[in-house]
C-alpha cells in the first residue's frame, strides 16, 4: 500500500497558517493606533470643557475689554482706551496695593506654618496621625461665608473677642475695618486659618513620597532632625513646594469673598476703600455698573496678567532658593 500524502495547497487558496498571521498583523496595527491616539482621546474631554468654559470666556472678555461695552445697551470699539484709563485710575492702583498687601501677609505665614505642620505630621512617632490630618483639613471644608461671618464678629470693635483679648494687655479697642493695616491683618488671618490645612496636606503628601532610606543614611551620618529637614526634606520637596507656592499665588491674588463679607457685603471695601481688592473692583465696574462692563473686562485681564507674572517670579525664586 502506498502511504497517503497531503496534497500541496492549490494556487490562490490560503494555507491554515496564513489567516492567523494576517489576524496578528491587523491586531498589531490596531495596537499601534491605540497606543498612539488613545491618550489624546482620554484627555480630550478636559480640553473640550476648558475650551467651552475657560478659553472662550477669556477670549470674549478680552474682546469686551476693547469696547465701551454696556451690558444692557450698545457697545463701541475703542481699542486700548480702557487699558490707558486703567493706568491712570487711582482706585485701581489702590486695589492693587490692597491685593498685594493682603497677599503677602497671608501667603508667607501660611506657607511657613503649613511647612512646619506637614513636617510635624510626617514624624513616625506621632500618635493619632489620621485624626490630626483630618482635623487640620476641617477649616477648608467650612463654608467661606461662615468663616467670614465668624471672623467678622471676632474682629468687631466694641464686642469682638480679639479686642477683648488685647484689652488685657492695655491695648485700646481697634476699629479693624477703618484702617488699611488693621483690615489687612484681619482678612489675612481669616485666609490663613482657612487654607493652611489644605497646603499642609499637599506638602505632607510630598514628604511621604521621599524615600525613608535617605533619612536613615542621614541619621547614620550623625545628622540631627533639623539638619535632615534642611538637607533632605526641602531639596526633595522642591516640586511640591513650588506647586503650593503657585497655587497660593493664584488664590491670594483673587481675594474676593473674605473681604466682601468682612465688610457686610459692601463692594467698596471699607469707607475709603481700605481693603478693596482688584477682583472686588472688577465686580464693581462690571456687575454693579453695567455701563462699564468693558472697563471691568480690562480690570479682569490686568488681574490675569498680574497673576501670570507673579506666578512666574515665585516659580523662579522658589526653585532657586530651595535648590540652594
């Protein structure tokens, strides 16, 4: 008997191995396309929402700032006249001074205290860590309106707790809303109380990402905890600290609710604009005075440019100082 032999495949008919090979080839092509374009699809919703609710309002506000814009009437193109008037506006520069004054008084102590508390909560021997971490975040959860109302009562002239405490040391009653420096201190204290815990948790997360081996090596070399903080913690914490500084800069230059409620909803910010911020001045010229919406848009863009410049300066200074 002759042994049965398999006949060779006819011409034009694929073999049993050709179809899986083509399938694998198509799958690898799909995988390459997926690896190349999937990240863009994942982040696309953010950019779509940002374009609708972020970029478009910014560009529209820029277009409004180039007009004499009445929200309930007509508008006329005037070019850069709003910005020229802004440079000579005494009330605008007063608002800039108030904004930067309260920004410095609130941001510097806030970051220093947040760094100290984060380092304290990061110690391995500290007990009840979860409780303290939750407790330190409570002020940020409280409504900003409630915070402003409570602090407004604390800093009352006649029946405020702060004046009562100062009277123990022989200090006369202070009208915290009358002078620019007293109102700055009161509002900055309010901001510090609300945002210190938030920044503390961000810095604490950055500290916990630092490898423990570095601290063990520093301890073996005889470095004290204070020395470890300066030589290990701060250099390794630089990206997180720069992020917190920029975040605090953006929030500090946009002060609005705290000084507004501190003065019982008066957008002027005191009897003589002692603590009116740039954002309050923008609200005054765009919402309360509908006929000056174009000028209010110019104030908004001036505030945006100030935030960008100060954020860049803070980034450069903080990065260099922490690196040194």
